[in-house]
C-alpha cells in the first residue's frame, strides 16, 4: 500500500482519446457514476485554470521530460475564472501514484505570491504552504505557465473513483489568471482530449468493464509539459 505520513497516494492513469471514444465512454460511465457536483448545470462541466510554478532550473519540467518516476509540481488553481476558490497545490507523482496537498488562498495572498512575497505562507499549517515557501526562498520558484481546459468529471464513492475528460487544452500567454480575455493557444490536435482515471486501491470491476473494447493508449501525460513544449 503506497502511503506516507503526509497522506495516501492514489492511482492515476492517463490516456489520450478522440471525440468518438469520448462519446462511447461518456454514455457508459454516466450510467454508473455521478456527475461531479461542481459541474455547471447548463454544460455539465467546468473550466479549470492553473498557473504552474517552476524553479530557476526548470526542475519540474526537466524531470518530466527525462521520464523520472518521482517528481513534483506546484500550481495555483481557480475554477470558471472566478476568485471564490483559489487553491495552492503541490502534486507529488511516483510512477502511477499521486499525492496532492492543497490549501486555500485569498485573492490578496495570491497577489502577494505573484509579487514574490511568500512569508504569509508560514502562517498556514497546510502542507503545501511550507514546501512552496522553501522552494521560493531557496530554489527561485516562480510562475511560468497558465494551463486551461474544460473538465467533465464523474465520481463514485467506492474507492473514491474519479474519471475525468479534459477538453480544449490551451496554454495561456500571461499570468493574470483572472483575465477572462487572456490569449490562449490550443495544445492538442482537434478532437483530442485527455482521459484521467483516479482511484485508491482498486478500480471496481463493473467500472473497469465500461472500458472494454475501448482503444486508448495509456501515456505519461503532463498538461504542464505539453503547454511548455515551445518554451524550451
């Protein structure tokens, strides 16, 4: 069982799929799982914008490109371009296992972070705050890339299953995450999207069978790395 004192690692599997596969899977999964409660009523999905940070050596990007099994990412994430929920997150990945720590930020705290001021993080008792503070002070952690996509998510209580379709992946050209008019560039071929499957110990058989006959190549996909492919 993969776990440590700071939390429990979960399985995370990623696949590239096309629109035809998406429609088949959505039809099957919607009969087995519930739509995420955060989905917008009119569309059944929600918009995610993440501002990723990296250090002066671009370590997070380099370790991904090098294919290292253990790596981490830091980001600030908002939903539907709003500031009502702002999350500071640290995501740790070991092979197909992930562990995510997060804490809330106020709009003012986010603005301080963007100015390179991070001392307020020491007042937070949540795990990512200390790691971000250390990395900003000692490794030159700074904002590098905005990543946008639209997520359609399905959830199931057994094994905390979460299956998501991430569509319209785009890279932003500024760091003003609350700018609804930000210029963004599409990063995947038309009709392609990312399927993610997350669960604790095992994926229940009746959910696994929903993928029977589906052609999807598992891949070590990083939306962050995809959106930075022109930066190197």
